[in-house]
C-alpha cells in the first residue's frame, strides 16, 4: 500500500493510502519507521507499524492515567485491558517501570499515609483495599506494623466522640452496639474497640427517653388510644434500646 497523503491532527497524523484506507499514527511511529520518506508499506511492515503504534498509544494513555494519581501495575493493567493486548500492556508496564512512573513500594506507602490521615479506615479495612490491588499480604502487614497502636486508638476515640455528639435518638445500649459494628466494619481490631467503648461514660438515657416518648406518642395518638397506645409506645421505645423499667415508668 502506498501512502498518498498525510493529514496533521492534534497529536497524531492521519495517513491516507492509495486504496482509500486510513491509519492514525503518533509522531513517534512516523519517525521510527521514517514514513515521511518511505511511503510504501507491505503487509508485514503495515502490521509492524500498527503494533508499534499501539504500544505508543497505550503508553500515552497510561501516562495520562497516572498523572491523575499514583497507580499500581494492577490498576494500569486493568485500565488498558479493554483496548490493548496482553503483549502491548506488558511492554507498556516495563517501559513505565524503567521510566520511573510505576513504583509499588512508593504507592503502598502513600496509600497508607493518605488513608490514615484522610479517612476513618482501620488497619483491616486498609489491608482489604490493598489486597484488591494485588499487593502481597505480607508486604501490607509489614508496612502496617510500622504504625503504632496509639494511632489506631486515637482514630477510634475520635470516631466515638463524633458519633456520641451527633446521637439524638439511640439509647446508650443501641449506640454502643452501633459504634462497635461501625468500627469493626471500618477495619479496627475488636479488642481495641471494646476497650475504648468500656471507657465511654454516657449520660443517663432518661432525657433522651422522654424526648423520644413525646415524639412517638404524638404520632401514635393519631391512630391509637388507651391500652393500645400504651402497648405501641412501649414496643417502639424498646426497639430503640431503652430499658423496660425506664420505659414503663415514663409511660405510666
């Protein structure tokens, strides 16, 4: 096939062949194969040019992806896999490593530091997220072991303090259970959670119980009265974790 025309695009050239076929190539490819001078390609040369241009295309796409934030090998492979072959991706990964754009050790350190300072995640949650990126569990554990227990305890205490301040509806019993579940889901060690919750000094439920009683009663009075109202009130308040004796006293 003979190249009959070059059309300059934003960051590529469009080649038009004598058989009306078109091919978009990067400058790197044009220069690599000296296409401005050798303007005729046989089938083998054409495949070689396309293959090389795919590697250039994948490399530039990966570079753009990396400029948004640090990426791992796993993330780049996944990102490129929709458009490029495994061979092309392997070539790009190797080039990115050689050029210093991929550094999984640096990524691991940065990810843990950022997550530690910008999220509520605990060590187990951080480990789960990094395992998804195909980091070795031993490598993750070694890096997490450098963080003192005091740091995790401080994060647990901050989370508890915030949730206690924002609590306006849950009884002390329900609040503690919710805090325990939340912190476990966030990836903190159960022993640490239980120890910090055991230190938690909460005010009496009475004021909150009266507030909830008045609010619930106002709604239930529209449909119930007498014994039915009393029964429904007790049921609703018990689901919120208040003690039966306290509920009975308020309702009576």
